[in-house]
C-alpha cells in the first residue's frame, strides 16, 4: 500500500493568513507589477491573488497597494479576508470579470 504524504506547507498567506499548501491553489504576486518595473514577489493563495487583480488596476497596485499591509487596509480586501478565512486553504474559487477601480 502506498504511503500518503501531506502536501508541503509554505507558510501563511500574506493576505488571508491561512496556510499556503503547495499545489494549484497558490500563485506568485508581484507587489509592484512587472509591467511597472517591479521584481519582488510573494506566494499567495490563488483566490487572494485573483481578488486583488479583480479590484485594482496595475497602475493602482503600483502606486497605492504595493504591500500586503497597504492592501489589508482597504475595506474591500478586509471584507474578502473575513470571508475567505472561513474557507479551506486549497480553495481556488472563481471571480467575475474584473471590476477595477480606475486610478
């Protein structure tokens, strides 16, 4: 009988704080978009990453939300985090088309 191993945990998500589990539920997020000259990134849950990009344009991310702390101060992200913390960490989720705020 094959031995089942647990997927590797990569630490907490900087947005929701849930454990990051290696696999399709995680993405890399560039804090300043590469199109705006950014190179630094972190691993986030895919659902958290999709939420960020559904709310904000790359210009807005580069100018106003280039850190987890800045994003967590936004009321829409706070509402999302309150909901997503109740979900399993492997949840990929779906989002409607981006409704980005122009900035």
